[in-house]
C-alpha cells in the first residue's frame, strides 16, 4: 500500500520543477545565502504558513513558530532566533502573528489540563488574568476567545520590546519595527493590531535596560 507521506516527496519534485521552469537559476541564487527583512513569530498551527499567507517567496521571511505564538524570555530557542535575526540577518521587521481559532488560546481560557503544554499555556492565562474584567464582560464565548487572541499578540509584542536584543538594536539606531498581527482562518486576511518602533517601546520603565 502506498504510504501517504510519499505525496510529499512527489510534491517536492513538482515544486522544484516548477521553480526551475520559471527561473533556471532559482535554486542556485537561493543557495548563496539569505537576507530576509522579516522575522515571523507565529503559531505552530498547520493552517498558518507564513510564506503562503503573505504571498512571499523562500528567503524572504525568517520563521520561528510555537504553540500560540508566544515570546517568553526563558525560551532559549526563541531568544536565539530573535538575536540571530536582529544581529546577524539584520531584519527590519519582527511580526508576531496570531490567528483566530487558535487551539492554544482556547485551551488557556479554560480549566482543562493537557499535560506538559499546561506550563506553556500558563503564559496566556496570565494575559487573561491581566484583562479579566474586559474579557469576562464579553458574553459570547467565541468573541471572548477572539479578543484574548488579540490581547495575547499585543502582550507578545511588548515582550519583544522588553528584550535587551531589541532595545540594543533601537539604541544603536537600527530601524527595527515590531508588528502585532492576527490572521483570520475564515477570511484569509490579516488584521494589524499594533506596531512598536522606538526605544520607548510602550513598556514600563522597569523593563528598560541601561544601554
């Protein structure tokens, strides 16, 4: 019986052939190196592929994904990606992109226990706690989850501004902007929520480093 994953190999062959037809030098140029302008911090959800939903090509977006698009300061993986993107690749934009219908956000809004991911989702529970009055006032559960999704993105954007990596970039004069987006699974469209682009970073003074 044919294994289902074989279609991925066949899909790859089709992808490579199509690219070569359009541009015989495509892969040669791609292999030289990367210089993306964007760092994408998105959800691991398979329905939200960064390049596809933004209409960009390979090499244009440096990507980091995790459950519910979180930026956690103790996450060495995320911090390493951010540092490399900012200091080595020289990206000009960091995009935190959540999406409506996020299972991680939905789980964090309830009291269920799902194993090791509970510790990860605790960070979203903190967002809920901080905005409890606003969220509890939304009677429609789906709309409440949508709003929590938005608040979570805004929170992660501010978490980025709290990092020494980003503050150092701003202090040194780099034109680095941080954007908060939410993608609509039912519309295919992106909604921009907020943008931070200077040393003030819209965060409390206690989070600012002396640089």
